[in-house]
């Protein structure tokens, strides 16, 4: 069993058995038929993934890892807010006629700010600090910018990464850890997708900064399962599980901006069947 399966199963059981329902409340999301999309939710879910032990891909069903990485590169490497720069079509419904999603996600990471060391965007600031001041407690990004929210076609869900470096006894290299903060998450549609994305991001940054990848801590303020997803989740977490796949990242890449999709590979990824036509609340 993948450790990601264990975390996912326990989290879903806890939400279903002990969560709070929003049924009957005034909620924003709607189903395609116009009815309100209610959830059962838990506040403040914290999951920890040790990337030095295994790659945290769910085996209960397949996570499209290459597509997840492509979206992460779109945001963090290309710093784009245009869906024409993305291979998949998962953002299309939030894009305008020109393909823009507004001042959201990659747009925010690409804005340059004035620092003592010069003009840098948030990604380059992280890379600079990890290489020059790795024990700083101020290495973080934030894309939830209130003054720009009215120009975002979707408010950021995963909005902040905090990086922290430790020196493990007996290890030659420093260890890079990170906290992913997420204000809200649709557990069925997005949980492992985000875990995979930010695990790979952590591994990429660790490699180009000559560090080892350590823990990804995933903090979800509002972890929810939509009402129409509950029977799907119950079936999903009853399935058999398989060992975690083997993840390969090109060890020759030392420049964060040199990574391409061809530099990542997943082997021995055995999973249960994919769930078709998951209803998505908008």
C-alpha cells in the first residue's frame, strides 16, 4: 500500500464520519443543474509526506502525474496565467476569450519585487535564499494578493509555500522541507493532484539547490467532500491498494528553468480503475 493511500483513506473516513455538513446553508458552488453543491467538511487537516521514503501517488485510482506536473510547471516555471501555455484543458472554464485567467496563480509568482539584493520575483527569491541563506525562516511564497482578487477569474486554492531547511545527522546534504497551505480543497477531484504537484516542486527545488527532499506538509483549512461525491469516495476507499510507484527525475538538471516534462518518469504505477465523469461543482 502506498503511504499516500493510507493518508487518503484515513482522511476521507474522518471527514465522512466526523465532518460538518453545509446542507441548507447559503453556499456559493452550484452543480450543472443549478442546485446548490453542499459538502461535508473538516477544518484544519494536516497531512505529512516524507519524500525521502516514497513518492506519494495514490494507487486507489490513477493520478495523471505528467499532467499534474505540467500544470505545476505552468504556474511555477512559466509563471503563466494563460491556458494556451498549458497542455491540458482543466483551466479552460475559468479563462476569458484570450485564454487568460486574470491576475492569478503564475501571474503573481512572476511579479518582480524590490529586495535589498535587487529585483526578483517570488520563485527566484526562494531559489536565491535557499542557495545563499538556507537557514532563513522567511523563505516563502504567497499568491493570495487581496488587491488583485477582483481581477482573478478564480481565487487561489493552494496559495502559499513555506520552505525550511534542516541538517539531518549523518547526511552530507541539507534537507529541504516545505509546507503547502491550501484554503480549500475538493478532496475527490484535487487532493492527490496537488500532493503530487508540490512534491515534485519540492524535489525540483531541492535538486537545483544541492539539497535532499524531505517532508511535504499539506495544510488544508477546509477539506471537503461534495454531497454527490460521498458514494464515489466510499467505493474508492474500499478498493485494494498497491505499492507506491517509482519516480525518476533527471539528476543532470541543475537549473530550475531547464526542467521539461521529459525529465520526469513514473515506473511500476499500478492502480485501481479511473473514476469517469466526476461531477464538478462550480
